[in-house]
């Protein structure tokens, strides 16, 4: 066995070694915690463009402190000190904004500065539910933030168009621009977002057609585009989206038929909202045959033909609303064999004949069947 040298055994040498051992991790930790000066300046420019006094969201944003340590809503990459996440929510229940335990709701005015694009390591950008933030989405967001995975700007008063180059954000998984005043069309490049899982553009003023290749968004599970001014047909490609669970195109001006095959075998659809459009043609049998669907709203369109009699013991509908169309024929008898039908509305169509007896019909009221040509039985009274 080797004998330690006198230098290695000396107290001075041991103290020096301990000091070096202590200094190295401290230096590493300090470097990891240090905020990038450029990112700090960008954050201060973002703050200068916004005004919020009620909740004190920016009270921790002080020039003399490290933006990676204690600045509300800011998270950094510990390896390089760059800002990775900026999360400012106007409705939150965290301890900083809601110390009393009650969810906080704030109002912020101003605009989103293009200084956000200088945070070029951002993974998520969330400025949500502030009600009074105006102006456009900086176009540079789609061009200068290559690492962006989450972009959420809902619940403001943003105007202008969705940046045409939004499809450049190849890592994007969440795009939520709902509840704003956005205009213009849905950029064709949006179908290049091959990683996108959640798309919410609802309650804006968007016009034009859905991209014909919308179905290329193979990872998409939620497509929420209701309450806009979209026109044209529902692309046939929508029926081929393997992961689509929730589809909301309601309250637009869409025309044409519901794509054949929507909800067909192997798909995971759980909710379909197509109400308040200008859709015509027949209801695809595949849609109502899908045992995974729990919510279907096709009301206030111009749909024709019979209601497909394709319900099974696995059918489980929390809501099935086919009201205010031009449907003919009778009430499907196979509905009596469904596992569950919570709310059924077949009112204001051109249905005729006797309403089948038994569940689910025996717990429904007359409003579910009113306004038809010649329905009778059940809550409407005996057939004569």
C-alpha cells in the first residue's frame, strides 16, 4: 500500500483542498443562477409596455436583482441563465397572486412588446387572461423563437392576424390564442406544426376557409375553432386525424356536408361541436356509431335525411343535440338500447311517427321532441 506524502497529510494541504472543493460547486451554482444581461433587459422592455397595478405582478422585477431568482413568472435554464419560460396569467390561484387562497383576477393593459423575441431560448410564452392587452401578436414570435413549445395568449384584446409564418415553430405543442379580436384567415403554414397537440383559436373574428390539409396535424388532439366567421367546407382530411379527441367548429359559417368517415373506426373522438353553421346533407352513420363519443352537437344547421339508426349498447351520450335541422323519418329505435343518453334534443325537425317507449325516452320532456311534423307518444302524448 502506498504511504501518503507528508504534504498530503499536512493540515494546511487538507484545508486548501477543502476550500477548492467548496469553491468549485459554489461557482458553478452562481453561474447557473446568473441571469443573462440581455434577457434581463428584454424582460424590462416587456414590463415597460404593460401596465398592471392591482396585483403587483411586476413588483419583484427589480433591476438590482437576478431575473432568474425571484422574478414572478420567470423561469431560467440553470445551465446557461437564459429565460426559458415566461408565464403571466391574469387569473391564477398561486400563493403570490392569491395569498388569501382565493383565485385572483387581474386586469393588465398595454401591448406585447417585440422584446419577447429577444428571449431567444424561450420554451413557453404565456400572457393570458388580462382582458385589456391590445395590439398585434409580434410577427417575430414565429420567426425568432425556435425553441418555443407553448404559446398561450388567450383572454386579451389582441388584434391583427395570426403571423403567417406560424408554421416555422416546429416544436410547438400548444397554440392558444382564444378569446381575442384576431382577424384574417388561418395561415396555411399552420399545418406544418407537426408536433401540435392543442389548438385553440375560439372566439375571435377569423375568416376564410380551414386549410384543406388540416388533417396533416396528425398529433392534434384538440381543435377548438368555434365562434369565429370561418366559411367554406369542413376539410375531408379532418376525418383522418388519428388522435383528434375534441373538435369544435361551432358558430361559424361553414357549409357543405359533414365529412364521411368522421369518427370512424380507430379514432378517439369524444366530443364534436358543429352547431350553428350552414351544414347540409346527411349525418354520417360513422359519427353516431362511434362508441367513444360522449358529446355531439349538430344543432342549427340544414342537415337532412334520417337520423342514422346505428346506436349500440356501448353508446354513451352525455349530450346528443340534433335540433333545428331538416331531419326526416322517425326517432331511431336503437337509441333505446344505448347504455346512456343524458340530454337528447331532436326538436324542430321534420320527424314523424311514434317515440319509442322505455329508456332513455321515459326521462325526457316534451321539449326534446317539440316542433316536429308528426311525432307522438312519450312526453308528447298518445298517438291517435
